[in-house]
C-alpha cells in the first residue's frame, strides 16, 4: 500500500496512523519503525518527532 502511493501526504498520513495504532496496541517497536520511516521522508516533521518522544517515554515507563 505504501509503495503504491506516489503522494507524499498519503505516505505521511499512512505512516503516522500506523504508528499511532501500533503504539495503542503497545507494539512500540513496530510503532517506532513507522515513525522512523516517516522521519526519513520528513526529518523536521514535528508530529513524528513528538510521537517518537511519547513512544520512547512509554517504553521507558514499561521497563520500570
């Protein structure tokens, strides 16, 4: 699905929503993979940056 889309906005939205969904399912490693891919496409995207921080914080809390 991602590869078939040539629209960068669609790719960004897909990656962001997949990251959110995986984070809600507590699949943090998968969520970070989606976030990191989004950051490759848009390194300055604040939504991805903030989401990455939030996921990493949840991962740290889960290890306590």
